[in-house]
C-alpha cells in the first residue's frame, strides 16, 4: 500500500502500530494493495467504536497498552489482520467480518472482485485487473511461439 494511504490510516487510528521483536516502533504499512484501503478504514472505524465502548477512551497511550493491530497483509487472496494485544470478542468478530469481505474486493482498485489463481498465486481481483494480469502473463510467454 502506498505511503500516502498508510499515513492516513496511522494518523487517524493509533492502535495501528508496528512493534518489532526489539520493542521498537516501526512504520505501519499494510502489505496489500491500495484497493483494500476503504475496507481497512471501515474496519478501523468499527474497531474504534468498540474500543470506545469498552475502554471509554481513545486516548493513545491507554489504547496502546490494551489493543494493537500490528500487521495487515494479504494471504491466499484474503486480508489477514494480526493483533498483538488482547481485544474483545466483538473486536475479533469485526476483524473477521472484514477479512471475509476482502475475498470479494479487488486488491488493486477496490471494485467488486473474486479470488483467482494467477501465475500460481491466489489473489482477489475485479474482472478488469484479472484480464490485465492474464494478458501480461501471456505477453511474457510470447517467445515460446517464434514467428
Ligand atoms: Zn480491480
């Protein structure tokens, strides 16, 4: 995901923090396409409401010690969210809902999509981006049919 979008997320949602094994804080960068930005945003809004209900605060240091999402990435064509500290069951239900939703949203552009296998990898794409991928793969193999 491009930096500008990552910055928007981390500026708004303080529970998105990437702590290394060394305890240091690193840049939080979702390892997925820009197409899932709105999905992540909506998920975080719902998580935030739940945190507010549960802890009565969105004050940064207090939230940070209670709940942290430290990684978001694409796996088998779906979004995977990793939490470092405990959340509530409601929070995990919200996260799970959005992980499932990601299987129907193009990771590149955010339009309606489905999980397909391209060049041996699972990915979730709209029809347009699927065709683009397939064409580029076919283009790469043109040399097999010399003129
Ligand atoms: Zn697309």
